[in-house]
């Protein structure tokens, strides 16, 4: 948005016809652009349940199988749809169930408003059934704004402030409404001392650094010979500016996982993701750069960034609370990414020596060859990398792909080659299990015309995914495009934790904590009226994906994969070698297979030199 851009909210400053507080709040939310609320019913929100009939199709209630799913859906609605997401729950246990999904939204800086019921006002403080101290419960996750609606005359300014703060601070807010207030007749605030009035029109400010700070940043970037750039989700609206800077400076561009869709992967200078799940080209760039530019990211793992003192640093971030905390930067530019880069570009000098860029592009080309070869390595029964390697060229145009947290995320982050116009998302900062399918559901409601592919492991599938499939089966006929493919890697193991035990702690796998019960994911999908495809041999992988993507309904594609294919980091540190050696020496049940698969994976790096 430009400096003069405003968000118009029709009718918010006007009086509203008499009706319940609940129906007034729904209409008010609709005025802000909300047309869908995800939630689960309960007597603590009976006033709202009745009010949904009054507002009709203007605000639809989307029932999910669990309040946590509702909160994840609201988070995804904001992540993929823009604007803000809304979720709703009853008092006590319903409110508690929202928390994990709300923390996902808070930590990934997306705006979500939670509407939560409470016992009648006269019951409060009486240790009544399901009475929980909700302001205290939500004080952290919705710390920027969480308030009770204790009188009908509060309704307008509470909704307006909750939405405005959620949008402005990219965070979670919450409104708590006792049952009797929901059902009371709405009243406009009187023209009296103590009354609070509200209106809805807001403008987005133009946030740009001072000229002399931009000049300082340009001097650093111009003096560098080997510039590295990292972008996060805060650079998503600045993609064209990022490309221009990369061209002028002759640098490579790495992507934090939350910004994995900022630039397409078919640009030759895009080095891919960073960190433990990152790529070799990104690691090479970070290890050898002399100048570091971070844009719209708060990537937390400093050990994967340049060594302190190795590179001169410049950072751009709109949030002054989050800037300058990941690397010792010389210049911290607080500002909107697109606006700041546009102001910075005229000050930058094109680097005539392109040897650094050519070196990075060569590393990128070689890396894609390594990944292709790794995917073809034999495994027992299917190499999980093969699934994503075959999926990558088959990704439909404009696809939205979601990932979970687990070893499947490694292959999703590395093997998929995103093209222009595609979106991708995961729980980047909270890194919680089980959002992939709720994200897919929220993405489908935000963009019913776009294909969606959710990538998940069997642990997260058992935790929440199989319940979300019930919701997908219930709603998919409403979508213009019914293409939704759920790819489940079934390896019978909580695989990410297993590898963390081995590599980080030096312990062998503990079957009692890591083994999962067998579950027929594809057959379960068929029971729900969806399509199920199960593959357990490498030659079935590609035909199965073709069948899944051609289906006329959502599909669960269940792949039986080898848990002993290691998610190799970009480079292996001596400490990790020691821990893995300790794990194998202490009787890991698959020690031989682990060594074999690890050796095969690293050999490809040398073969492709």
C-alpha cells in the first residue's frame, strides 16, 4: 500500500439497527472484510450460533472437528488469503483448544482475531463450570489486545480495535464475550462521559528509513565483492525489488522457510532454503560471503549465517523489535521491504565482476543435479526424496502447497522447485506438528479456485490430519477447483525426533517413543468418500501422482517410505559425527542401513563436482 492508501470499512461509523450484540459483532466483522469464521460450537457461544442465522451468507460459520483445526485454518486464511483470519470457540475447554493454532499465527506474524465465549457475568468469580480466567489464558498469545465485552455499548470499539491491532501489528487479538452479553440487545454508546466511539477507516503508513541511513547501507553493499542476500516472508510484497537488487549486486538469494515462495526456484541465483533443512549452495554462500543483506526475515539459527565479523551486514525489517537480533549488523533499516528497497536501489552500483554470481549459479545447478541423483537412490521400500522429486515438475500452476513439521519437511523444502505464482507455507516459527491439513482447508476456502497440495508425515497425520480429512470430505463440493492432494509419508516412525535423538543427543532410536501404530490412510480416505492411493514400490510413485492430480475429488496419496534415509544437513559438523557414532555404537536397531544411506547421499555431492 502507498502512503495514501486506506482500508475502507463501509458503515462502521454509522448506527446499526437494534439486534443482539452477537449479530452486531458479526456484521461489524463483515464490514472489515470477514466472510468466514472457523470454529466449533458450544453453549458458551450460543448467542453467536443464533446470530449466524441472522447474518446469513455474509459471514459463514465453518465447523471444524476440533478448535485447534479452526485456529490453524484462521492462520492459513490470513497467510494465504491476505487480510485477517477469525476463529471462534466456546468458554473453558474450547478456548484452551485454540491456543496452539493461535500461537502459530502469533509467531509467524499473521493477523488473527479470536472470538471466545464465557459464562454469564453474574457467574464470574463463582468457580462456575467451565469458568477459566480467559484474559490471563490469552495474555501472552493475544497480548497486544485481549478484552472482555462486559456491556453492549462496548461491542463496536472492541471489534474495531481487535481487527485494527491484529492487522497493524500482524498478530493475534481476542475478544471474550459472556453469554448474557452476546444475547443482549446491542446499543450504541451514549454521548456521555466515559463513552468510547469508534470508526473503521484506516490508512497504512509509508514506513521508510532516513536518507542518511539508506546511504550508509548502500556504501556497505557497494563495497562488498561477495554479497549474500536472505529473504523472509516480510519480502513477499517486494519480490520485484529483490530481483533488481540481486541483479545489481550480483548476489545470490537464500530463502528462510517462511519466505520459501518469495522468489521462484527456477531463477538461477536463488540458492534455496537455509539452515539444517537448507541447501548446499546457500551454505556455500553464507560461508564465503563478505557482505550480508537480510530482508524481511527473522531467521533464528545464527550458526547457519556468516560467522560474526566475517561479513558486513545490513538488515531491513518493518518491526523494530525484531531487527538486529540474528547477526551483528552495521546498519539496521526499519521500514517496509518494498519501499526501502525502492529507495535503496538508485544508490546501488552495479558490480562489473560477475565471478561471484557465476560461482553461485554453478553451485545451484550442481545442487539440483545432486538432489535428482539422491532421489533415485534405492531404499526400503521407497526413498522419500523420490516422492517430492517426482512431484516437483507435476506441480500445477498457481498451486498452494502446505507442509507439516517433521522429516517430510526436509524433502518438501529441498526437492520442490517452486515456479512463479505458486504459494507455499508451513508453521515456520512455532514449528508445531499437524497444521498441514488445516492449512490446506483454510487455503481452499481463501482460494477455492486454486489447487492445493498438503505434505505431511504419518505422525502429524495421526495427531490431527485424519480428523481434518472429515472436514475436507464435508466441504470439498463447495470449491470451484476440487484438486486437493494430501501426500502422507508412511514410515511408521516419528522420524524427525528419531534423527534428532541420533544427531543432537547421540542416542539410538527408542522404539517405545518413536514407533507409530499402523493406520490405513488411503483406505480411510475411501471410507470418507475421497480417493485413496497407496504406493509401496518406486515404480508406482510417478503414475500414482498422475492419478492423484487427475482426480475429481480430494486424494490421500499414501507412500510407504524408508525411515532410515537421513535428512543430511548442507554440511556435517564434527559434533554431529560424534553424536551419530555414539548412537550407532549404542545399538541403534538400523545402524547398518543408516550408514549405507548416509554414504550414498554424500557420495552424490562428490560425483556431481
